[in-house]
């Protein structure tokens, strides 16, 4: 039973490009959460999704960021027109029961040059 | 506005001794607390949790204590082992800042176990 799979592990983008981060939850998990960790900071909640639904996006920046979790396939976090301040580690977690049973992926480290 | 605070960025403990990691919170709506361990280039791994209706939870070498009146919790690791060297994050749920079912994390404490 594979864990939460995130790809790519490392992503380098030039300013103004788009970044797409993918997350495949654990088998049987229907809850997906995205977190961002800036250097020297803790993880900050971004968005909580279930299949085809955004449940809570209160932590998402209002512009350039979007997330989806389609009926088929992985969850995608999309960042348009990236800026240097978007450089961070982005972690996805999945759960079958909500917050009490998180499993995190290994993260995607985004570097904007 | 840091609702979960880990005031010690790092902690050094000798192998075999007790490690005590501390965490303070400000939001009285938090009702569930968790500790995660994180190695470099990996995602956080769940360690232990505690509900606000309890004041202690134990799992092997790991014990979490909760003092609701002081809004303080601590993680005790005894005896400390070299493999415990990692960054430890305190997290809470039930308040704002973590989404409806998200977690609010502290900045972490880097635990170093010395031989």
C-alpha cells in the first residue's frame, strides 16, 4: 500500500511561469490537504479538498493559486505566474477520517529563479 | 499571529536522557493536539496526539502532557535515541488558521541527540 505520492520532488520555475504540483493520496483516502512550508517556518494550511469539491480554501492566496481533486487522477495544486516568494516546500496529506488520521507525502520543493 | 508557538528552535540532549519539547497555544478553541516528527527532505510523520479532554497520553517512549489552563503541552521522549534527532512540530486543530479540518502548526524544534 503506497503512501501519499507527490511529484515532482523538486521543481524549478522561472518567474512568470506556471507550476503544477501533483498529489496522489493513499488508497482509500478521500480527503486531501495542501500545506506550504516557507524556510524556517512551520507548515501553513492552504486548502482541503474531497473528490471534486473544495471544502475549505481559507489558507490559499487569493490570486494565482488554485487546487483541484478530480474524480479520477491526482490532486493538483497550480500556481500561475510564479514569483520568488512562492519558493517553498509544498506538502500534501491525505486522510480517510479528516484531521485525526493524516499521512503526509514527501513534498515538492519549488524553487523560483 | 502565531497561534501555536514552539519557542525553542533547537534542543540538544544526551543519548539515554529525557528530551522535553514544549509548545504553547493561544486559541482556546483548539481541541486536539498532535506532534509530528520530520527528517530533512521528507514529509512530517505523525507521532502522538491528545484530545483536550485528557491531560496525558502515552505511547512507548513518547508521552504528551496537556495543561489546558496554561495552554501548554509538552512531548517527553525517554530514553532519547540517536534516531530521534529530527525536527518536531506541534500542531493543533479546532481553531482558525487551519481551515475547517486543517491543522495549525508551530515552527518546530530541532532535536539533536548527542552520543
